[in-house]
C-alpha cells in the first residue's frame, strides 16, 4: 500500500521530470526575443548562405557554407543542430567536405512528407559562381548521415538561395536563380516544380521570369493557393515582386516594389496566425546594414518596417545579410543571418506574442502620425 508521504514524494519527482522535459519557453506566459551566435569550426572560414529546417521533436537543423573567400577550393558545407530542450546549438559538423567539387556555396533545406531532408547547394565546377551547378543530397535520419551528391541542374551559373515550399504530397516548388553573365542578361530567377516519391525525382518543370535584375527569389504561399515571389535586385534599386495563381507553373511579370535593396538577399514567410507576410531584408540602396524585419497585411503589396535585427554606425563597412526565416509547428520564429561581415551567423528567436506586441507599436505610431 502506498502511503501519503510516498505519494507526495512520487508526485514531486514526476513534477520535476515534467518540468525538465518542457522546452525552455514553456509556461512563460509573456513575449520574448533572444539571440545567440553560431560559428564555423576554427580555421574553416567565414559562414554564409545558411538555411534551416525543423526536425521531428522541434530541434532545428541549420546548414551553411564556409570559406576564406567565395568560390575558394577550401569551401565546405557545415551543419549544426539547435536543441529545443537546451535552447543551444550543438557542435558544427561537416556535411560536404573539401574536394566535392571546385567549390561549394549557398544551401537550401526542405523536409518532405516522408521525413526526408533535401539539401540543395551550389556546386562550382569551374571558375566562380558562373561555373556553378545545383546539386542535392538527402538525409533520412535528421541530418546525421547523407547520400552522395546528385546534380539537379547541370547548366552553368545556376544556384539555390532560399528553401523550396510544399505544394502537395510529393510535390515541391524550388526557387532558383542564374548568375552567369550579367552584361548579356544571362541572369534572373526561375522556379522548378519537383515531383518526387520516396526521395526519387519523377518529373520537373521550370518557369523563368522575365526580369534579369531579379535574383535569389523567396516564395510565400497563401491559404488560397496564390504564391508571392520577392527577389533581390541585382541593380541595387528595389526588391522585385511577382505572383503565381497556378502553383508556380506560370508567373505574372515582375514589378518593382518601393522597398530599397542594396543587391542583397531577402527572405519571407507567411504567418497564418496573423495573416501577414514577414520579411527580412536590408532597407538601403547602398549597404547591407542594418538588417530589418517588416510585415505586410495586404498580401505583399505594402510592407511596414517593424524593427532592426542587426546594424551599427559603420554603414557600408559592415554587412548583416542573407537572412533565412523559419516558423516552427509550435509557432516559434527563428531567423539566421550572416553577421558582421560573416564573422559568425547570428540566430534570433521570438514568439508570436512578441511579434504581435511589436506590430501594435508600429501600427499605433502610424495612426498617431496620420493624425498630425
């Protein structure tokens, strides 16, 4: 027979165990914003071109490439796991070692319905980025082990940047770009519909957009099926925009937004809880400084500046760029970007309540400004 005292002890032990198993943000009951840094291993070079994907259980896999200079032969692709229970990054490890190809670059992660992680990356075969193909590898164990590399796009000057989006079971839409020869207009954005089954690609279909200055596109899918594309401006003017009404099979002509862009990468996601588009970008024509968060509540037509994620007074001398955004199933937001001229990757985490609070402040200021 269990006594009252032993019952109390047992209950206390169970309570401690339950609290230990909870994520770090459980039971907070208030909004929060935190950040940390992620470094490449010593002497591995500068981290850049990162991507993230959520793993089963809520951990985050991040990937990036590192080199002393872009397209150098010592470039490698690394991975690291952010622990949901510890709220900390694990030790980085090599995914693509030196010697895979002449060099490697940008990474873009996607997890399909079978739990297979796809890692798309730039594989330079000759020269610089104009000699790049798009390759991919896969993992079926949460990023612990990977398959051999496969070339998806063998044409030269093709690269990934942002993650694909899911269209339906066995179908993804990947945003790619060309950076072969700018003076000859052999640059631009395109999407590739990839039909796949158990890790095997069955069919692909590509659509090239009409704007040669629009590169490194990011895709945002709305509940009604429409897809918004936002792209970096190679001419350093304004972010470019297009929409697809048919799942990426075709795209409307690119238009120029009023959002400044210094020729730097952008990323955006749809936040269903608030029916908004969240955008990370550099609001300048001249420098990747600061790195800023903005939101749109009208489907991507107008964006409102929310806050600066990073920046300093050094302007063009210091860059904070190449953001990637992820919202987990629990509603937690993760943003990762190249920090201080790539001395590290910086990782910001915030919840939906922090986002709502920040938006309220912006909306209130705008209302007060209109009254004056």
